[in-house]
């Protein structure tokens, strides 16, 4: 049983939307790579992506719970109701501004996580394409740079997971 099958069995969750794309690229990499450790590395990348999906779900749920549109509207309304726009913020406006900024920070983290997921998938696609291309030509080329990018992607996703886990 593969890592993904085992994970889905225990979590009883449907496969993530990127899973088919990932599986196709993995298949190409395994078919065209001579590196015996590449399967382990790809499993590591997949594990990091799966964890990032859970992080993404937690962030989305937290953001929805905080009602970002209402938070923005309340801050704007409080700012409009101020008699003197140059006056210092009232305690209410400071609190509303802090809430708005915190929600914005969560939304930025979510966007960053989504961008990292896409970058990771693109790097895996690139490795697969280069391996296929290399197998169809007489030109042997090293793939350490692509594998290093995947390793770095997995590290970035793990770092984001560690950061988000404490939210």
C-alpha cells in the first residue's frame, strides 16, 4: 500500500484536486529516472503537499469563522463615523484595525501556501518533462537541480506547516 493509499484509508478523505496531476508526473519520473532514491524523495514531496492541504483547510475555516467581509465593513464604518479624520484612533478603531490586519495576515498566508503548492507541482512536472525529454535524446543531463528544487519545495511546505500548526 502506497503512502497516499494508506493516508487516504486512515483519513477517509477524497484525494486532493492535484493528486491526478501528481500521480502522472510521478509515473513519468519513475519510468524515466535511473535514481533509485527518487521514489522516496517524491513520497516526501507528496507527504508535504498532503499536510499542506490540511493546513489550507484549517486556514480557510479560520478565515471564514472570522468573517473577513464584515470585519472590513465594520472598520470602514468606524473610520467614516469619526468626526475628525486626523484624530488618533479610538480604542474601538484600533481593535477593528488589528482584527482586520490579522485576518489579512491569515489570507496572505493562505495565498502563499497555495502558491507554494502550485510551485511544487510545477517543479515536479518540470522534472518529469526533462526526464522524458532526456530519455528521447542522446543527450544525458544531470537532474540534481530539479531534484534539489523539489527537496526545497518540501522543506518550504514543512516550514509553512510548522508555522500554521501553531495558529
